[in-house]
C-alpha cells in the first residue's frame, strides 16, 4: 500500500485534501497530517512515506525547505495558492503540484501521474528546489514583540530578548530586566525570527545567539546553554545538539 503524509498549517484545508484523496485514491494510506513544516520534516524522517503533500507557505519551515531536507525516497507534491512558483516546480518531472483551491480533475490527474510514474531520485528536483527557495522566503523578520501587561502595551525590540520559552498557554519573552507573556506560539515566532540570530534549542525554547554565554554538559552528556543576564541554564534537546558542534 502506498503511504502519504499531508502537511498544511490550515487544518480544514489539510482535512479537505485528505477527504479528496480518499475519493481519488481509496487505497492510499495517509500516515500523518502535519500542522507545520517542522512537524512535517520530523514525520517524514521517522515514517519515510512514499509521498508527501506539502503546503509551501508554512510556519517553521516552508514546504520547499522540508522537501530539500528529505533524505529518503519520499516523493513530493506541492500544495500552494501561489502559482508563480508552483508552475515552475511542475517543470521538474519528480515534482507535481496542486493549486488551491483544489479541483477534482486536477487532483485526479495528479493521482494518475503518481501511480504511473516510478519513484525516482531526479537531480532536477534538487536544482528546482534551490531556484524556488527565494520565492517562498519568509515575510519580513520580526523586529519588535508586543506584550500586554494590564493596561500597558510593551513594545520589546527582539534584540533585547534573551530567549522565548513556551509555558502552558503562553510564551515567555525573557529580557535581562523583565519577563513578559504573549500568546504567539513558538512555532509562529520561529517563522518570523532571523534564523541566523535566533536558534530553536528545544521544542519549547528559542534563544538569541547574541546573548549566548556558553554551553555545559552534565554527567549524562545532556547539553545546556547559558544565557547572559539570566541565571537559569536552558536544556538543549537531542534534536538540536548538532547546532553547537561547530561552536
């Protein structure tokens, strides 16, 4: 049985695509529906589905970035509302695309294409992805964070933020002098912050490298980072330890 993953940050669109695929390809096994690019990348690496239907504009990682990082034989179908680069992707034989809003006849043609064409590691795919990445670039980087405190609204320059940490229903914005709470999820912040300056070190934590003081390993070889202006060390999950190997 052919397996597939769907990734779209709009849940109703993901479920709609899943329902349409159930009609167009009844024996296709949808092994996971991912809510963002990071979740999609992790699931593809873990499950190695035959196919991945990737929305291009997603928080965390774009669909194009997810596709570029695939190491196995998973074949990609881009799902997008922006045909200016989806059409370009279609030129690579290893890549198909579905344009939102989905049309039944276009989905049927896509399914026929996928069922007939053998899986292949087409070099044109990597070349096309490199050309397309600038077209799917994230929006302008976040410069300020707005946090309400009673009747006051604080505007915090992101350069002053030591780290962001997800805490229950809120995200903590930690500066050297204060702690603020916002409702923006970590995954949305990651998509808006400069990745050269802000590193995600845990599924719930993003640090500002300008305030990084150093790292420490404990007796169990677990890695922790130390941040200037903050006494508590922050744990680094195993998924992100490789970021610090060159440091």
